[in-house]
C-alpha cells in the first residue's frame, strides 16, 4: 500500500500531527487529486484548538484541510469530467445530489453534506479523493495559492452577491480574509462606497488595500457615528456581516437603512440578544443567512471575477509553508498578523 | 365652526374620551371624508391602555383610529382623484412623496410617515381629512366593515406576499385578525398546507375556518413536534410571524426548512435572545421585516383578492358598536373573544 | 431475451406500428419501469404525422411516448432512490448533470438533453429504462392517468409560475390540455380573473370548467375588444401563451399592460413578423421563453398543487385506450374533440 | 413679458428655428430652471429631420431638447425641494403620479407621461419649467455637460441593470452614446467580458475606450462567428440591444446563451420577422423591454456610479456649441463622427 504525508487531528485534544496515511482509493464517481496547495481557514484553527464547536463536530482521527487545489491523477468509474492531468480547485462540500435541496439548485443547503477536513478526510495531505463534480477545472497557469483559495473566495462571492451591491453603500463588518475578499467583490461589482470594520489594524490595512473607502477599528473608532457622518446621516444600503461578533452585528444593523439588505456569513459564539423591532421589522429590512457556496453558480461567478481581473486575490496570500511546518503555519494564522496562510505538501 | 363627535386620547393616561371637535379643514391635496366605519386594531388597544410604547409615541390630545372608510365630501386644491361622493378606504400612512424611499416605490418605509390616529388625528370620528392619494376608491356596494378593514388586511397581504407561498408549506404564528387574514391570503394563493398557532382557542377556531389545516395551541400542544410530524420531519417552507411572541418566533424558526423564508410582522415586547447560527445562517434562510403596506402594490393586490372572491373577509367581523359605545368595543377587543370589532360614527 | 409490446415509428414516413421489442437492460444509475399508463402529447401527433419538425428531429426506429408512469421493477448499479416497487411519474428530459446549465439549477436547458420518445426510446411500451433521478415517486393511490399526466402538467406549472399571477388579470391563449392546465394553475394561485382564447369550442368548454372567467373564440369573437372591455380598457397583467398561433400571440401582446409579463410555451410554425416597439419595448414588458420543466422545482410545485387539492386534473382525462388501439387514440387526439387521451399497455 | 432664446420646431417640416419665446411661468409644484447645458439625442435628430415618427408624434410649434441641466431660479406653490440656486439635471418624463403605474413604483411606464421637447416645450432654450420632482439635485461642481447627459445616461443604466451583468459575458449591440454608456455601466458592475458591435468605426473606437474587450463592425466582421469563437462556442449571458437594427437583434439573440437575458432599448424602424422558437422559447431566454428610466431608482443608481468614479462620462462629450449654432451641432450629430454634442444657451 502506498503511503502519503498527512496532517491529522489524531484524537480528542488540541493540536495536530503529521503522520503517514495510505493514499486513498478512488471510488466510482470520484477523482484522486494530488494536492498542490491548501490554505488554512478559521475553521481549521477551531479544530486545532479543539474548541467547543470542534468537540461537537469532529470525530478523530481525520485529515484536516478544506481549501485545496491539485492535479487529477486518477478517476473512478463513471467519471467523464474532469480529465486526468487537469488542474482543479476543490469544492469542500460533498453533496448528495438527491435531496430536495440538491434537486432544486440549492446544494449549499444539502441535508446530507459532508465537509472534507471536517466530516471526512481533507486536503492537508499529499492526496485526496473527492466526488468528480467537486473538482473544478482551472487554467493550468492559475497560481496554486489562488486556486487553493477559491473555496474561501466563494464564501465572499456568495455573501456579497446575495445582496445588490452595485452603486450601493456597503458596510463590511469583519476583515479577516473572507471579509477582505467580500470588499474586493463589492468593489468589482461597482459598489458606490465601502465601509469596513475590524478590531485588528493589520486587517484594516488589508481592507484599505482591497478597496475599503473607510476602515474603522471599533476599539478606537465610533463606527456608528463615523459611518453615519460619512453617509450624511443615512447609513448603508447593504451590510455584509463577516465577523460573527455581536457588537459588529449590532452596529451593522444600526447603520442599515430602511429597506436595506443584510447578508450574514459570520458565525457568532452563540445565541445573543437583538432588537428585531428596530433593526429588522420597522425598517422593512431583508436578512439572508449565508452558508457555503451556491453550487455551482458561485463557482461560475468566482471564475468570472478572477478571469476578468476584476478581483486580484494575490495580495491576500501573505505566508507560505511546507506541510511539515504546519505548526508554524497555524501559529502565524492565530497571530492575527496574516492574510491567507498556504501549505504546500 | 361645525363640530363633530370624536374619540380622543385626552391626555397622558389610560382610557379614551368621547368629545366634540371641530370638523377639520381640508388642505391642498387633501380630501375630507365622512367616516362610515372604523375598526379597532391592536395598536389602538395599546393606546387605550397607555402602555410603554403608547407613552413613547403618542402626544395627546389626538383622535384615535386608523382603520377607516367613508365618503369623500370635500376636496382641497389640486386634487384630481378621488371624486366627491366616492366611497373610499383609507391608507393610514401619510407619506412625504419626496424622500428616497417614497421616490423608489417604497413608501411603506417613508422616512417622514405620519400615521393617522397615532401621529395625528385619526378616524374614530365623524370626519377626517387625509391626503387624496390615501383615499382608495372602493365599489359603492362593498360592505363598510370590509372597506374599513382594508388597511389591516393590507398588512396580511404584504406579509404573505413577501414570501412565495404558492404550493408551499406555510406556518402562521399568531392568529389575531391579521394572522387569520394571512391564512386567508396564503390559502387564496394556493399554499399546499397551512399550519397555525395561537394561545387563544377562540382565535384558533377562526384560523381553522379561514383555511388552516392544523391549528395548534402552544399552551397545550407541542407545536414543533406536531408540525414536524405532519411534515414528515421536514418543517415548513414559509413562516409568517404575526404574533411578536418570542416563543412563537423560536418555534417558527425551529420549524423553518433550510432555504426557507420568514416574513415578520409581529412586534415583540423588546429585544430577545435568538440563535442566529442555527435559525438563519446555517439554514441559508431569508428573513423579511414587514411594516405597513407596500404603497400601493399591496392595495392593488388586496383589491384583486377581494374582488375575485378568493378571500372572504366577512366572517372576520364579529362585533359592531356605535362610536359612543367605544368603551364596550375596546373591552370586547381586549377579551380575546372577538374577531374584528367595528365602530360606526 | 424477453420481449415486450411497443409502439414505434418504424421509418421515415407517417404512421406508427405496434411491434415486439426486447425489454431494455437497466444500466448504472438507471431504473427499469413497468409502464402503467402513458398519455399522448401534441408532439406525438407531429411524430405520427411525420411533419417537417419530426423529419428534422426523429431518427427512426424509435419507441414513441414521453408522458409516462409506472412501477420500478429493477434498478441499475449506484441507484439509491427510488426503490423497487415504487410508483413513479417520469420526467421526459434526461439531462447530463454536468453542463453549466445542469450545474446551476437549470437542467431544463441542459445542453445535452435527450428526450424519451423523441431522441431515444419512449414509453408507449410495456417497459422503459430511464435515469433514476427522472423517476419521481408518487403516492401509490394516485390515479395512473394523473400520474402519467405530470410531465405535461409540469409545462403548465412552469409557464404559469414564470410570471406572478396571484391577484392578477391573466390571459391564456391556447386551450389545449396544457393551456387548460395553465388555467387551473393560475386559478389555484389566486389569479384575479382569467381570460382564455382558442379556436375550438370543445376546448373553450374545458377552459370554462377549469376556471376561465371568459373564454373566447377568435373565429367568432373580437378577443382584443372583448378583453379590453372586460378590463375597463386596461388589458391584462400576465399573458400565458400556450398556442404558438401568430394571431394569438399578437392579440395577447396587444392586450398586455405596460410592465406586463408574458410567458411563452407555445411553439409557432416558424419565424413571424412582430411589432417589438409597441408590444415589448415601449411597454417595458418582460417576456419569458419556457421549455420543459424546471428540474426539479416544477415537480415539487406540481406535487404541492395536486396534493393540496388546489388543482384537480381528473376532468382533463377524456379518453382511455389499450396500447393496441393506438391508431384510434391518435385519431381521437387529432379530432380536437378531446382532453388528454391515455394509453394502457 | 420677458423673452428668451429658444430652438423650436416651428411647423410640420424638416429643420428647426432659433426664435424668441416668453420665459415660461412657473406653476404650482413646478420649478423654473435657467438652462446651463443641453445635449442632443438621436430623438432630436428624428424631430429635426421630420421623419415618420416625428410626424406622428410632434405637434408644432414646440421647443426641442430633453437632455438638460441648469439652475433653479424660481419655485411655484407647494414646492419644498429643490431649493432656489440648486443645480439640477432634468428627468424628461413628466409623470402623473396617480395612475396605477406611478402608484406602484413604475413611473417609467406612466400612462400619462409627457416628454419635454416632444410632447411639450423642452430645454434647447434659456429657461424651462418642469415639475419639481423632475429636477434632480446635483453637486455644484459637477461639469454641466455631465449633468445634462444624466437623462441619457439613465437609459444606459436602466438597460444594463435590467439584467444581471456582474461576472457575466455581455454583448452590446449598437455603440452610439447610449450604447457606449451601457458598456461603461457593465464594466463598472464587473462584467467578465464585453463584446460590442456597430457599423461605425468611430463609435467602435469609443466602445473600446469605454471598456469593450472586442468591438466588431458587422459590415466587415462576422460578429456571430467571432463572438462564438471568443466564448469557446458558448455565446453570451446578456444582450444589451441599443441599436434597433434588425441584423443586430438577430445576431444578438443568435449569440445569447440558453437561460440568457436580453434587455432591449433600441427602437427598430418597424415590425420585423424573428425566430421566437429558437431565439427565445427553446432557450428559456428572458427579454426585457426598456423605456426611459426607472423613477427614481435609476437616478439613484446613476448618481452612485458617477460619484464613486466607477463611470467616467467625460470622454463621451466630443463637441460643444452655442445654442445659436444648433444647425452645425445637428450636422455634427448626424455625421456619425461624434460622441455627445452639447448646446450652451
């Protein structure tokens, strides 16, 4: 049996482990992908730290990693696309195709989704198998870091396009990588002005570089007062909530105009108290919960934005490590002083 | 100066008072309407009881009443429609026509709205003046109780049509008159099945008569379990929240399917704790805050439903009183053992 | 090799032939269905008559028939749903699942669609194989004629729901079975009023029974004048064009109000002259081309309408024949004096 | 009586005339605007040439010109906005505010619209009166040519935003000024790629400068073949038809992908023959007739695009003339060798 390197969560405790695992067998309808790059997500950090969410969801041992690209090196039975040799980005949500959500163009809420690197083995490894439809063909010359990042970029695209941002005033709360990408997408789609907030100055600088017109730190700035002033008292048409922070959510909805749209991707630590009357009902606001990527509209949209050059993801990649250096990579990621951190097997 | 009867909130305390007031002068762009009927709304009860909301919003003295119909008896300058003699229902939100919301077909969130019977004199009186555009012409033979009810019916229409109910499974939480009307509208629009909940058995009976397939009392029934069972574990596609009760909101969102739509009209007593992650974000749910009526789409839709006979509002009118009997009318309304209660000046 | 009865187009000439054919082998991802009923469509008549369209599309020999229901009697590899013994209606469009249209919830415009009974063997036979996903499970007690009709009913549902018919004035041009079903759907969805036109009085009677408020014969009635009068000069909000007749299309668009919606299912004999300026551009009209059924939203919607009882398809079934009587069945269908004609193998 | 210069169509024949006319009186709800600039539209050319359309629509004498900006110098009764001294662009469609279209946020299809410079006196003059709501306040430092152009720019915005262009492949047929502006808008909104066609090389150069990736001349280029090749045989997601040329319309629909959207602003010379089956129905295409600007969403959108700098209209202004030089200005406009031509009173 051929073996490969893999970073796994070995058991129910903090930390990860580099180990040897058999190269997985490709099943019917699947492809085997030789991983070229895989980026670290905030979710991976939860798994690393073994927090409450990780404890409730992860069943070790499991190979971690769900933002992955690589080359197709084998195909199972009944696969017509992609071809061996194709360079592909991976969609991390493996869906059933037969539930009512999959059958109505809403695979992002498939009731049987299995997430690579979470519910089953992921891509911080030399190889991964995955349903053929989850292997999205990329041009051979797309930089591997950009290809790995597409899964996460898709979250930003899904969120930003849930609302109508063109020619609108937009507030992005939370400027981690996915927030910064949401700024890029809103900018590419012709937002009139983009306000951003985050507690990290490092991230606010990335937000500014990505196109934010005004980037505020709620630890220092009165976000509500400053955005209100910048909008002549009006507030914003669109809120893209990428932080999950209760304060940010509250500020965002306070600034949301009547009739405004709020797209929520950020996951909060738990239930929280919220003024529905003033923030949603009296305003006639519309609120969209966002999860994953629309399968596969989001991938087509992402491709359009990247190929036209409307969005340039390169500046977001700040750190590169060998797979063996995973501990250092996670440390960098946890520091808050990074954009995307990419692992190379 | 000619005088008229009117029911007013005379000062900052509970109760109302029947008094004499001058018949109002009709201004430019306005009509004078001789009131034929006016129905009591839950909001009127808040004003009667002088609760926290009423204390914060109402500046006595003010004539109460905002669900009104009558005959146009005079017209101010520059009015082309309606004509003197026309029988009209009144839209209670008097809007500015020049703010950005009014100018983009969203007068229901006009930033300068003044509500009759709340922000200015209303219709529990013999006469009322109002902007000509707020006087919606009705057929001469429409029963006056039905005509008075159109404002409130419009809330139900606005809420039910914010989501797509046709061929869908719908849950209506809260079966006061506006909830019962939402059931009627969902039924008329071809909902596949309608579930309803309320704490009053009197109201649940009205809900059943209006078309609810299953009407549950959360004081007695396990609403979540029973609707789940009735839907083979699936839940509902659409939630129409008409109660403002935190328990109902929580049950409603628990039962909402992934990708579902929730339209919220019910006003809750204040901020409350809610699980956004599971109820909105992971589900990819969409939530719509509803206020007033879309001006004037809702009125056209309401007219269509009433004229085609798809909705029959008559059974909803359970009590009729002379204006002088307003105390008895409010008592009936407060008992929970009534549908709509109508006053006749 | 086991044989079965089948009605085939044997070669490039008018007419069909009852013959013996091998029972087809079920492939991976497929089911074998024992046909219980199959209804005749206008398309089948074109194939029977071997008209220009049929000559350009059909490659004989082929078993005809695409409105089919039956029992699942065998399953190929990798099929999880439906189960053996399940009673199913068939979706006639066998799609590829991997083209950009399939991958974005728009399988109805799959670029590799193969239509049973047209591009490959169909269901006027004792058995048919088809992709498992095309076998839509029905309740065991659904009448077989109704189950066979679902494919065609789905055309009506797709067309009627492409526009917003609730509380609107609707004109249905063309009252063949699919037009009559569109009337039923519009009625179920709460259309304010439904106008209908057809050149056959038999069909106009079916239209009236289905819910048309006014059913007109353009050979006798001035459709434009009469609908205009009935709408106080306004015209209609929605046009459902189910005839493909140039006169009907022109009348329909003449009657369409500014801002109106036109959903077009009827296929015309060829290109025709049309006044785009007045019929579409100056009116700000929206026009939707309709083909097939949305996969699989339409099937869910159809199920909702049938199960709630909002639509009753039974009156549409006017004639039943044994498969051997196919010539008589096609003759009945061609007479214009029928609703749906159903074959039983 | 104070007099002013004005360019009028004096009677039923080709040509215009510079004459003296009384400065108009401002009525209730109106403002008097001192014109600072007015640009020439294709419609003005039709009036100048006195073609069939002009003969059927225009009732001389009438002051021409409907793309206008200027300063508010007087206000009639009941006007609250704008203020005297405000610099304003004019919306040319004076609407009734009371028809069903105006009352449902669709003033662009008002059934009583009166167009300045066509149905009543326009803006090729020193002064014009207009309904106060038609005077859209602009920043004092907006160049007057850009301010005059907003009416026409709004046509481009309305058309481009009728479809979803972001991350999509777009074809713009017709590269007159409004076509070029549609290219600018599609570019600003993040279109993936923009193809353009026109018979004038001068205009194709403007199209390229505005952002077209490939600009083709159907007199020389095989538009269908070249766009097909550029799109790997796929065609385009969105057609923005700005020419009214039958060949362009046919090419555009030939290139439109299944499920595509076509927004049509160009007015054709008359009815024409078109293949609805293949161009619309089998494709499941959606077609939108476009007229005027959405009142007032389009104005808000236009403002957003101009103020953010996403669209730069300056290069479009190629010629400036004094009002007295109107003949020379029209000659320039007719030459096809110009962008927008602006008159200064």
